[in-house]
C-alpha cells in the first residue's frame, strides 16, 4: 500500500477520495490542507452518507470533512501510520 493513496487534499473531488479508498484497502483517507497539515479523515461510510444527502461525486472533499483532528496526539498517530506505510 502506498502512502499517496491514504492522503488527499481537501480541495480534491469526492470521486478522487473514493478511488483512493478503493486502492488503499483501509477504508479511509486522511485529508490535508493547503499547508500540508492533516485536518481530518473521511471513511467510505462518511462518503456514502454524504451521497445520500445529495452531495455529488464532483463536490469538494472539504464539503464532507467530518472529523477535524486537533491536538498533537492524534497527529503523531497519523504521522506514525503514514511513516509505517512508507517503510512497507
């Protein structure tokens, strides 16, 4: 699994998030902002819910940014996870 398939820009389309989720086999993508900081996570279930709420595949990932990650603790865990993927 490649780290690039686990992260996505918040300006990317929902369709791109689904493609990455399908490729990474972990069922989620970490969302980063214009400063390359992880700002959230989206799961395939989050995207399904948004589509049922009349979002489209062409909407921005920013629209369904469900979980905002605050605090150093969670960012360290995400960073370690992405580093682990790089080593594999």
